[in-house]
């Protein structure tokens, strides 16, 4: 075979392989530096079989603008600077900080308020793989457009000019029935995309959600007194309601029930830090919290569905009554579901923990960017 013909052959093979990559759009509340939000995005960015078409930012664990800067800086430090980042919603569709504060006086305190300024829990390792959640002190709240000091440094990258909802719609139409939506924060951006384009959901391959809670077995104070409470649904219930009722080909939900079975341990951090790759150095430097791998599990379970060993197929929605249960997860069986358009979801409730932990460490120590 002539050299020119051989070169053409390998170019064609490379083109076919590239075309076979799974396409994903990441919608994330990218608090940082480090932490679950950033490591979840890295799980997809590091996967060789995946092409990330872009990242859209939404207020959740932190405010949108600071999340955007942390995410842009993460992309710079880890060798993924070519991925576009679009800014999305700053506020939930309906829920407000003021209403929430007033409701707390009647209904009791909420453990995690995200951008509204309450500190997360951390995990204390008890030995033999056991962990215990301990609630930290409140974080100092600040306004939605204030940018606290960034210990990892300011990014030189900039977000694109297009807003998140229109970016999502444009990308799905550019790749009809080829894109999976990965949504690991409040679903405001996704709900806005659906409102702009009623065909948006149906033109995807499906959506992967980190959200919802069924009956988690835990003494974590965030869920022990309200087992149907979960932050992403709770922070913007109306958005979650819109998204859960849209015409997706498939809905996969990584629930609290399975997330609390996947702790981020010191051993995992130590194993990652040994690699000295850009991603490993980023995690070793900035992922100091030892909590659950909420969003990382949702990402890895999409990459390898066999990580999930048990799921429940239920009809799922969100409580929209502005009472104590506002934002709680609601589910029905086939026989008991209402006739008002609720959708069947694949709710994950158990996992192969050793395989997931190994897969995550392997992704975070993988050489080179996609």
C-alpha cells in the first residue's frame, strides 16, 4: 500500500472513531475550586469515549458568575481549554431567598442553602470504610454578582456570549438525537431551553439528572428529618417539574439514596495525587472536602451503566405547594400514577462501589486531554 493511501486510510479510521464518540452537554452548578461539581465535569471531560460539546452554568451550590470563573480556571489548569462555557440562570424560576428565609421560621431550618450561604456537611472517616456526616458552620453569604477571592487564580478564558438556554437548544439541533444532557445542578437552564423550544427534549438521546430522593438510609441531617428532600430539586422546584415532564427519550436519575453510598475517601485522594497529571494535581490541590460523590456518580453511571446494581422505575415529579414539603420528590407506581403527564424515570438506588471508585480514580489520573 502506498504511503499516501495508507495515510488516507488512517485518517478515515480516525474520523470514524471520532464520529462514534458519545456527545454530551454538561449543565452544572460549578462551585469551586475543586469539589464534587468540578470533579464531575472532569469525569466526562477525561472520558476518551465522550465529546463534551459545552458546559452551561447555573446558580446552585454557588452563584453563577463565581461558578463560571472557577470552571473556566479548572479547564485551563486541566488541559480542557477548548470547551465552551455559557452562563445561564442566576435565580430560580419562582423560589426566592427571601421566601425561603421566611418559611424556615415556620417549617424549620434547611441544612444546605447553596448560594444563599449555608455551609455543607463533611464526612468523618470512622474506619473500615464507614463515614459519618458532620455539619459545618455557615459560610458567609454574598451577593449574586460578587466574586470572592479565587485561591486557584483568575482564568484568562472567557465564557461565550450566548446564554445557556439558547446554546443548549442550538447544540441539540446541530446534533439531533445524538446528544445526552447531563444536568447535575438545579434545572433552571434546562427548563428555559424547553420553554424556548418544545422539541428540545425529544431531540436528545435523553437526560441524566443528579437529583431526587426516595428513602435514603442515613443519619445525615440534610435527609434524616426529610427523606424526600434533595437540594437540586428543592432549589428550583418549578424547573425540576418542567424537566421531569418533558418528552425525553429516557430519564436517568442519580438519587440521594445511591449517592450517600459513594463517599470520597482520603485513599482515593492519595491514589489520585500519585499521578502528577494536570487533573490529578488540580484535585490534590483543591478538592479538600470529603463528602459524597454526588455528581461524579451520575457522570460515571452514564459512562458505564453497569455500575448501577439496582434501580427503581417510578413516575417522578416535585411538590410545588409552597409549604414545608415544597421541592420534595414525589413518586408513583404505574397503578397509582396520575393522568397528568408524569414520566417514567430510572431512579438509581444502589451501585458497585469498588468498581465506581476505581473508575473515578482511573479517569482522574488518565494522561492527556480528549
